[in-house]
C-alpha cells in the first residue's frame, strides 16, 4: 500500500468516526443509495428539467442563448481557444483589478469537475484555483474518495477573476463569465459535477433562491450530467460541524461514479 493511499484511508477513517459520534448532522437526508443511483441512471437518459419557478438570470447565463452571442465562447470553440480567450478576457470590470485569470487546475480527462465560486488572493497570485487553506482542505477531502487534481479531477470556478476584497460576485459578472463554465463542462464532459458553495450550486441547478442546505444530499441533473451540490470548503473551515455532511456528499459522488 503506498503512502498516499494509506493517508487517504486514514482520513476516510477519521471522517467515518466523526460521522458515528455526531449523528444528527450526518445522515443522508433525502436519498437512499438505491434512490440516488436510480436518479443517476435516469438523468443520463433525460433532457434537463424544465421547471423554472426558482430560476432566473443565473441559469439563463449558463444554459441560455447568450452562449452563442458574439462576445461569448461559441459551441465550436476548442479547449485551447477557450482558455486563451479567458486569459485575455475583458468582458467585465474584474479584468481591471485582477493579477491573473484563474481558469482551471487538474486534468482535462477528468471524471469529476469541481466548481467553486471565485478566486481569492492566493488564486489571483498564482493563477490556480483552490490553492489556499480551503483548497488544501478540499484536496484532503477529495482524496478520501480517491479523487485528486493530479489524476482524475478538474477544478474551476464560476468566476475566473478575483472580486476585489473577496466580495461576492455580482449578477452581471456571473452573466459575463458563466459562458466559459458552460463551455468548460461541454469540453471536459465529466461523469459528474460537484458544485461547492451556493453560487455554483444555484447557478448549476437553476434554483436561485434555494438554500444550499436544501440542495445538498441529493443528485441533481445539469444537462444530463449528475450534479451534487455541497458546502464550500471555506465554510467548512468556519463551521467544522458541516465537514461530515460534505463528506457524505462525497460518498454520494463516489456512488454516482461507481454506478456509471
Ligand atoms: N474559493 C473558491 O470558490 N475558489 C477558489 O479558487 C478559491 C477559493
């Protein structure tokens, strides 16, 4: 057994222990394993949901017609073209204050795409997503279900440039930037998506007004791709009691991948 694998198993064992001792945060709220797997199989055959009662500008930005507008990446754009386009993008005001565009990390033949919110200071400095404390915690948790950016995971954000002072992204910034994410998903073709934090979860589910706690623990469908929404790793650092819920969502993600 190599060192990386035994560390992952040790981390998984610790999380399992936490799960056992603090029961009320931890049970999978809505789905049994069988129900989740049924939904995944069905989602591969069905078109995306048409319910728009909780959707609006954010979902339009991802799946709507602006994808084809002249200033947005076209559905024929190659990965290299898309990346080059993003790295020189001036579609919103964030271009003025950024140091680096943060396009992605990880492998392009990934089985999982993790989607976060927006770069912070460390990411702006390096041009890579999730390299600060939250990113290190994310890597540790992903490793417990045998996922890593080196081998099988692609990581990116809804917004590719740092909002000044780490403020929340504005709707117009999300609208300008999200066609990049749309095309990234089309090109990477992950087996499953993991949205971390409410910005990514709301955008990709189209449920703009729904609290993250009500979206986690189940398998959603983004354009035929199974989607799991969970807490942002930075929120876990502030609220450690959510860590087990996050880990349960990772278990669900693993089940989805294993059922594919
Ligand atoms: N938080 C995010 O959502 N993305 C990053 O890349 C870093 C922190």
